[in-house]
């Protein structure tokens, strides 16, 4: 599949990826996240103060600012509760981004509100979600990768959460067309001695881990590959 046909990319973004050496889905195999965001439900926000997290839900209300320096306020609801996420800047544009009943994931930084008894959910990024099969698989991962984002990609309106989804789509497309596209580089005997995952599992799990232990096991395996290369 040409990169421009990958969901979330298109022709202009494909050109931007080409400029940083990403010419096809296989090139995303070299991506390594710089950090991860944990998915939590809205009720768990109180237990994650000072943390960057992802919450997912349905938009139930949108409040337009009364003054230019005030934020658009997005009320988000999941099956544990509801929360209000203020977004500063570009209010007219923001009002068009969100619609009642649509599903979104939000990257937020949770702080205590100095002027009230509650929490302040500081907006960092968002991603609109759908209910297609691949989308639902993506939403199951507890930890989402955050990659270095070059200025070239930013110019095409690729944000961190969208880049995460594009990488996921690349892996899904590649493995669907050829399940054996990620070749093993170590003999079975070495894998057993060091309790290493396969190269395929290491690459997939360092990008989309099911647990923190997945990340560490994958790092060890991939670091071993680099030593031998």
C-alpha cells in the first residue's frame, strides 16, 4: 500500500513523511516512543493528579466562551462519570471540531484547581474516534505511544495522538497484507536463554504495550539486536 492511502495520511502528509525518511508502512517499524500515556476512565482522574493521561468518552455539551480570552469547554462522559475540559485559543475553530454525541479521546494533564475544590483538566491534544473494527482494537490498548514530532509533520496538522493512530494503522495494514513481514533476527536458542520475545512481538509491544512490563521486555530485546548489528 502506498503511504498516501494509509488511513490518516493522504497525499500531502505522505510527502511530509517522505521528507523524514518514511516512504512505506515498513519504515514505521523503526519508530520508538519517547513516552507513553495511560488510558484511564473519568472517575480515576482524582487518583492521577500531576499525570498526563488519556480519557475517552462522548461529547455531551459544548460551551462557547463569552470573552475572547476564555476557553471553549467540552463536557465529556464515559460510563464512570463526566468531566469538563477547557480548550484555550481558536474558539471558532474549536466549536467546529466537536459535535454532540461524537466520541473522542483527550490527552490531558490533571492538576488540582487552586481556586476551587476540584480538578483542572489541562488540554494537550485530542483524537476523534469511530467504531470501525480497527479503531476498536486501537482503543483497547492501555498505554498509547507518544513519538517525537518533527516540524515538517506539524505543518500538515499531524498532532501527537494522530501520529500514534497512523503508526497503529501502518502496523495493522502491514500485518494484514503479510503476517510474516516482521522477520526474526535471532535463533530460537538465544530467545529462550534470555527470555526474549520474538522481534515481531518486541516491535509491536514497545509501540503498543499491554503493560509496563511489555515495554521493558521489548527494550531489552531490541537493544540486544542493536548490539549484534
